C-alpha cells in the first residue's frame, strides 16, 4: 500500500511549490526515489492539468558518467537536457542517495568539467531563471544516519518538515523581506567571525516552499566587492561528496583572499574553479522551526532555525550581484547559543541575537510561532 504521505507531499509540490496549471509541461527528475512517490507526483500533476515528463536517474550511474572527465560526452548530455529543459514550464527534482559520498572520488578536474559543461548550461542558465522549479532530498537510511536518527524517526521528521504550513511561513517572512530590501550595511559577528558587507540595491527573495522543500529562508546577495572581514563556519559542509569542517574565509573587497579548513588544499582547488568562485553570490537567513541541527545535507542545513548561509559562487538572477561561476556552495553558520551565538545587524540595528529575532516585526519568525 502506498504511503499516504506521498500524496500529501505531491500536493505541496504541485499546488504550492510550482503552482501547476493546465497545459504545463512538468519535468520530474528522480534520483534513487521509490516508484510510488514518482507515481504520486504523476497523478498530482495530471490532476492539476499538467503534462508529466519523467527522468529516472541513479547517483552511481551519474558518478560513472562524470568521473571519466569526457568533455564531449558532457557537452552532448548537456545539449540533450538543455533541449528538454527549454520546453518545460516546471521542474521537480527528488534526490535520494544511498551513499552521500558517492562522488567523493571523482577527480577534481572531472567535477569542474561537469559543473561548467553540464550543470551550468542546463540548470543555472535555463532551469533556474526560466522554469518554476523545486528541489528536495528524499529520506534514506544514509540521511537518517547523518542526522543521528533511526530510519523511521527520520522519515517522520522529513514528512513533518516538508508538509508544514508554508502559507503561514510566507506571511511571517514578509517583514524580513521588506527590511532586507531597504538595508544597506550588514554586519555579522560570532566566534571567529566579524564580517561586513552591503546589500544595497540587490533584490530580496523570500522562500516558503516554492523553490526548495524543506524551506524557510530569505536570501539576497552582497554587493560583489563590498565583503570585508572574516567568517569561521561552525557547521560541516559537504561539496561533491567531500566533507569540509572548520572552514574559515577571509575577504578583502569581496574576494576570498584566504581559506583554511580540514581540507585547505581542496578548498583552494574549488575556489580556483573560476574567478567568480572567490566571490559571494548569496546571503540568506534561515528559519525553519523543525530544523535545529546540521545533518550534512544542504537543503536541510541552510534552513536551520537561527542560521544564515554565505555562498561562494554563482548569484541567482532574482537577487543578482553580477557574480558568475560554475560553483554555488552554500556554507552555513548557526548562531544559536548551543553553537556559540552571534548577531546580525542591519544598518547598525541588531535584528537577530543568538539565533532569535529580537525586533517586534520579525518575532513571528521565531520557532515557537512558526510551528
């Protein structure tokens, strides 16, 4: 018997996240996801009047395609997928993986080719700016292990997080978006961190289930050359199957001039992908009330209540500071007391302290009010 929660999630994805309408062609890209979930999505898309298209993929197969570093093969695959992406109005990606480290032994040069010749033209240049899209992870035993939970408990957590009242969240985040839209100077402090930059003139986007599931963030981008100072991230980050910890970045006039961590050489290799990889393409504040600790999955970690993320690489066109890169690496810092605390200031006013919003118009974003 199909889990009834599959239908609930499919409804969120079709009705809230992508708002499927009659005649919409919808590409469903499923990595290692149960057929029953894909079937639930097909049915939900049809019920909304859309036309479902399905691509079934597996992470082990993707590893084999990428690891050879065959530029011609990657360009051919990108041309095929770009042709299809240009002809759909909506895109849903469900990404499960039995092994989150599957890509960890792919050579760095092969990964750069994949990002530049395949990911960038299909996803950054077509999918992100030209479709209504949503991306989510699928719960697996390996994810449960990362979260330190049993498989059953993690699945319950997953469906609670993914099917919460995103309409309520949408209303609560409106004042934060308004504040960010009128802010010039941002300062962030915390253990090992004193960072300052401007967001003046860069649009702000509130996210409440219409791009990622789970969701709960408000993002913009720094003025490209305005970032100065140092940030020491207190959350492990996974990039193409490699885990990084204790990452510290130093900035001068927007550029990463120093990077250290447990894999310093690998950090520099990624930041040398292209010129834009050493500049920041996104600044976002997270506030999902159900997500309180990191689990090495960025779609969850970047939404942690009391967190923010700072992203070397590509800027989104909706909040564009002009930075272009094959890299988009969300790095998360948590500012709750358990993780050392910290503050976020907008134009000299502290708006969040130790992970809690402290100005009256933003208090509805604190966890007890969003649940």
